[in-house]
């Protein structure tokens, strides 16, 4: 076999293998046991399954290491040794006929601020696993079935510290986004910035469900892509989970991805050697034609949720400049005290005014910037979708901030200062972080176009020598003040044009510098922005509160043909008149931009907005004013969290916002809870037993449901994961529970839900059963005679309320 990277350059369409877990169960894997531990004890079975897939036509087989981290393996198994052994077993099975991919699955933990582990802790765990895979002879690494961008980044960081093996990443999506809210395009942008060899999508749905997600990539994808669908939708037949696509139908539907440019195909849940054989037969006469991006994007800054595209054909991005302590007394004092209230207020204001990226500077005098910048990053990420730009002269502060960031932050900036490119350039490459290249060497500002271009060229050569990809570089065109340097604007415009036409690089500038020392600065800035956008400027660093600036940018987008049919302009300026400014209010601000930036002023708003700083003083003030604890709970806290649930259902909010609002709700409830007894008749909701079923060790979804049920007044008893039916029913009897909630993520364990229902019937109990999990459907719920099912935490609350009211 050729090396994997050689195959990626060929016109061969690669066929990977199919499911492993279902085949292991048929070969004796006990319920609740680790497939990896089972493989360690019975390598002969693993080897035989690998051979079946190779005989069926697989060019790459996946080692039995999906749960091979310290977080998932039994405590007595060494992760490195396990992964080494499973890779060696796969290498023995392929005997040179195929390549071996080391499988790396999710750990079940969220990275801070969503969860309880740091990026470095996850990287350490993945390094143990990857070290074993390398020692065992794996030819490539496949991170699959991941649902959080931060964890995928941790896998890539770990891999780069251990080896130079090719990296393939696969994310799982439901209803257009991953569990933590990442859309397919943002996933693509981040992975391309991180320089993975191939990007993919797997699990969660069948081939037809994946088609719209893959289409979202086509306008910007620059690397090969991989599609690994399930064999349709799972159903329960005679107590067994089966999928509705047979081998031929699965192969026919999956082959359609070749027409979109797929480089590699295979199958996930429900597929077998027969499915892979049918697919390989269809693909034998097909050749790979890479997709051609219609509108190539040159650079992307990303958050966990969104991308900001900086390049030609993209709308210009406004980078909000206001989180900077220079000249801001309140912000400076708070940063010196380690507080972020003012910074968060400024962030919120800028986001609501349309900032596409937030520039973040924590460099206050007499403050520890190395801890402040990453700390502020975590706070901002917990509240806003907008990508961040880390702005600091302190290299260590930027490095630490990048280690907190789940995606591709922008770095401002790398100049010709001795050692800065050598230090920060490789770090930006490691983290997939685009950076601003500042044409500055020494103390003298380059005034002429030639001086700037000479410095830029030297820095580009230096970056290339360090292996930094061009797609991560954004050039600062360096706006100097025209009041003292009359040619400053012309030099800036010439630099923008040269970067666009010769080097094909996007540009940015700090806009307000141009007008320093002159009257009517806002007018100068706005006119200069229009000229720069026409020359090819991709982004500007400015104050979003300037309506004149926003209006000039909006008009320019229409005139440059980037606001098609003037859709955005019409939405914001349909009511504009020369006397009113914009909209009917006459305030001079575009519709829906300026008035909502204020802090939450009610308890309900604090819950909805996830305003941690506001909730405690608002609750205390209400109590001091004589409002009863019962009223605060029933008229403010609970309605607030219910509104959040509705936003979550409408996909206006994602998991991070849901968790943040739940945390705010808890903070408020903690204050009123001791006082509720005084009201005497506070409504008590039912007791609910929650558990992940026997054999299943996934509990993230179940934990979120427990949190939401608790916030809505239920008495939740969480039994944890891998819980037997007998333990669940015993707990229900002991606590007088009116409802049992069962969770399962795997198709191989979902059938265990029926065990609990059967045992309830045997004991004559009328306790209701609610089920949920990624693989659960209405048909499955009906088949096992459960009382209801939930697709997410919000629907679980509604289902629980409905089922307990029936009793």
C-alpha cells in the first residue's frame, strides 16, 4: 500500500471499514463491557473482523481504540499499552493489504468553560493514546464521532506533539449543528486552519441526512473530505436494534457523495462487511475529482459557533476595538482587580452593534496579563458566539489565551520585533490561529508604500521558512495619521491593492489612526473606510458605535456587489431619511442595533441573558423590597429558564447558553430556596430517577437533562451511568419516584431500556418511563412501550411535566 498522504494526492476513492461494536456483540462482548478491554483479551476476534472488512474491499481499517483514553478505559488498563496492542492487532490482520487508522473517540468531558477539564488536560490524555497507536504502527489517526470543537482541537494538538501521522477528523451533527452548537462550515474553517489532512462527518444519520451538511462545505473546502453515514435509521425488531438500509441501498445512497467530491467513504452504525463490500464494488470504477471552491476564503477566525471570513468576495468584517484599557479608567481598575464586568459590557455592546470579531486587550498597568487574557477569554466564550482576537505585546499572554480557545482565534499581531515571529508564528500554526502581520521593524514607522512592502515581504519569507501556511496571514496596511503625513492614506491604499493583487493576502487596519488630530474624525474615518474597501480591505479595527461608520460600510457592501439584492442594507435602512438618520426613531442608528446593549435589569432577563454578575444583586434587591421568595421563583426564575428552553428549541440558543442560563438560575435559586418554607404552599414536583442504561458509559446528555429538570423544580436522583434495570427500579421504589428517565447513546445498549420497563411491569409499578439519547426515535419508544421520549434537555422537561401530571 502507498502511504496515506500519497493516496490523498491520487485519484483513488478510499474505502474505510464499517461498524465494530455490533460485530463484537455478536462475538461475545458482554453488555456494559469495554470493547477495547474485550479486544485486549480476545485479539483473535478483532483480527478476524479486520480481515472481513479487508476482504470486503476496505483500503483502511480502524483499530479497536475508539474509547482508548484514560477517561473511558477501566482503571487497571494502561492507555498507551492498550492502544499499542490494538494497533498491532490491526497491523497483523492487514498484512500489508490495507492501512491502519488509529480511532480516537470523545472522552465524555467538556473543555472549560463548558466543562471541568482544561485543554491541556485533554491533550495529555490523548497523547497517551496516540503514543500507543504510533508504537503499534498506525498509519494515520482518525478522530471520529466528536461533537465538540474544543475536543477535536485537543486531539490535533496532542497528535502534533507526538508524531507526524496524517490526521482525519470526523464530527457528528444533528439538525444542522453539533451538540455544542458548531455548524458544519465553522467546523470546516477551524479544521482547515489547523491543517488536518482530511475532514469528515460520521454517525448520527444516514446518507441522505448528511447530504445537506456536506453541501455547506463546497464553496470553501480546500482539503479532501470523508463521509461515514449510518445504515439509515435504527428500529427495534424482535428486541434487536436494526437499521433500515440494506447493503445495496446503503451503497447506492452513499456513492452519491462521489459526485460532490468525496475522497473517502465508509459506514458507521449498522454497517457490516456486506455494506462495505457493496460500496467498494460500486466505487471500483469511480475516480476522485476534488471539489472546486466557488468563493475561496483566504482566512477565517472562528469561535465554537461561528466563523468570520476575511478575504476577497467576503463582506468586510468590523473588529470591535473597545475591550482595551487604554484611556478607560473603569476597565483598567477592574482588570487590576481581576474583574471583567466592564469588559463583558463592552463586548455585549459591540456584538449587538455588529462587530464580527472582538479585539481583546487585557494589558492594564500593574495587572497580570498572562492570567487575565485567558481568564477574560473564558468569560467571553461563555457568553458570546463572536470570534475573538487576542491583542497583546506579551507573547506569554497570547500563548496562554490560545490554550483556552476551542477554535481559531485571531492574534494581533506579529511584527518584525526580534524573536516575535520565531516564537508566535509556530504557536499560531499549532493552534490554527490566523494572525495580523504588522509591517514594523525597529522603532521607525514605514511611511512610504515601498518601505511597507519591503518589510511585509521579509516577514512573509520568514513565515514561509517556519512552515506557516499563507491562509493564516492577515496583513496590517498600517494606517498613519494624515494630519502629519499627507501621503499616509495613499500609501495605505497602495499597500492594500498590492497585497490583494500580487500576494493574494487579505488586509486589515486600525481605522481611527488616519484622522488623529483632525476635526470631524468620524467623517474622515467613514470616507477612508469606503476607499479602503474598494481597494480590497478585508477588515478594520474600529469602534462599532459609530453609526456613520456602519452606514458607510453597509453602502459600500451594496456598491461592491457583496450584499446581493441589497438584502442586509434594506433590512437595516428601509426607513432611513435624511432627517431621521436611520429607521423611524430618528436616533441615527440602524434598526435593532443600539438599544439592547444595556445590562439585564430584571431577574428574568438575567436568566435569559446568562448574566451572572446581575442575578445575585437583583434577587437580593427584590427580597429587600418585600417581594416574596415564591414570587421570585414562579414569576421570574422559572419563566426565565422556560424562555431559554424555547430559544434552545428554536436553535437561537445552543448548549453553552443553556448551561450558562442554568447556572444563573441556580445562583438565584440558591438565595431564595431557604426562604421558600415561609410561603408554606410552594408547589413540589415529582421525584425523577435518572440513569444511563446498563452497558452504556455515555452520560453528558443525561447530566444536562438532570440539570434542567432540577431547575424546573423536579427532585432528581441521578444514578449515574452503566446502571442495571434492577438498580433503577429499586431506586424508584425506595424514593417513590413517579418517573424514570433512561439515556442511551449507543445502538447496542438502547435495547437495555426495555429491561427496566419489563421489570416495572413485573413488580406491578405504574412509574412512568421517559427515554432519550442520540439513537432514540418515536418508533423505538413505541416499540418498547415507553411512556415518552425526548430529543434534548428542553423537550425532556416538557415530557416529564406531561407524564407526571397524568398520574
